[in-house]
């Protein structure tokens, strides 16, 4: 275990406390419970979970620090030279599923990997999954992420947006999980500067979480809705679950390392449904929501006039 990973974990834990406090304030009715976990020979973490709140039906913020003798295949499958080497990994992951169907689900994670004291990199990103689409929300979200990236020399919004669009794609459905965001992996420094040189970027990204998401929740969480909107929300949550269980590399990594299963699957929505050939009626709000599930330049051309 390296001092770099331990130092980064301390930063992530501080952000965990700050985020939990902000989400509790936004919810106003429920509090996060503490769920620390350990695994012999692996490490451990601390999950913070809120359920059945006034705004959030389920929310989770998890920080973990793990290590092992062999890199899991979720990491080494496209880099076979890393197979069989020891690793250390630390990260923070947060997922929020609001109760109101008009308020979007949100996901973010930042992680640090170190392989046998030879290689290291950061990965992470933020993405938004609306059940009903609002142009102003998509524009706000993407412009906030672009502003974060533009504040840093290493930030590459356009490239990372495309990576996010491609990654959070559900091939068997022919659609994205939501409106995307930014997603980067194996962000490292060829000149071998220490990982601490990237912490300002990661720190700013974690501070961007609240700026990008909470204004949207504040606009949507009190809108009136009925059974129809709730049913559509559960259908869209089913697509969210399909991606997480079939394609998500973070879920696969957690399962392969035998980490705490509750923390690994805390990203799952509390309720979802599947039906046969559910097709929204033409011209309906549900049909309009589907236009948000293909790549669009929300921070640029698509956001003009919004």
C-alpha cells in the first residue's frame, strides 16, 4: 500500500462528508447511515446510504481503499502486461435516485490505481440520467462540467464527453443511459510527476458535483406527478440497471475483487420494472424523453437559446 493512495483516500473521505451533508440538507427528511466494511487481504471502505427520503428514494456515497496481489481482469483485459501484478486502488463513488420522476438520477466517481509501484493513473467522471428531458437541465449540467474542465490545463471536455457518450451506451437498446457527461480513464503523466499533481483537478471535480446537480434537483423535485410518470420512471430505471449489471466496469471490478457486495451494488435503483415492448405514444412527454438518449452538443450548439 502506498502513501499516495492513502493520502488520496483522506481527500476523498473529506469530500464524502461534505457531499453527505449537502445531500441531507437537500433531502430534508432522512439521514445517511454509516456502513463501514472490511475484507481480509483486500482492504475496506465506508459506505454512506440514505433510503426513503423526502427527495431521494436512494442515495449512496462510498469511499474504498483496496489492494491485492493480482490486477483484476476488469483492469488488465485490454493491457495484458499488467496481469498478475499487485495493485492498490482507492476511489469515491456516488449515486442518487430521486423519488420524483422529473428529477434525474446522478452518478459520479473518481478513482486512483497504482500497479506494482510502476504505473499509476486517475479515472472518473460525472453523468446524468433524466427520466423526463428538460433542455435547460442538460445545458446547465454540461456547461458546468465544461467550465470545470476548462479551468485546468489537463481538462479535455470535448474528448471526455465523447468517451462518456460511448461508454454509457446500451448496445442492445441502441441508446445512451442518459445525457452523458464526462468520463476519463488512465489519466496519467508521461513525465512521471507525482499523482499529487492531479489532485487539484480531482478536488475541483468533486466540488463540481453539487454545482452541476443540486440546482436541477431543486427545480424538479417538487413538481407534481402521478402514476403514469412513476411507471415511466421505473421503466427507465430498468435500463439503468441493465447497463450497470451488463456493461459497467466498476461493478465488474467490485465483483472480481470480492469487495462488499452492498457497496458494489449501491448504484442500483431501489425500484425498477420491465415490460414487453414498452413504446411511448407519439408526441407524449415520454416520447420526447427519448431524444435525450442520443449524443448531443449540449454545451454548444444544442444549448443555444436555452
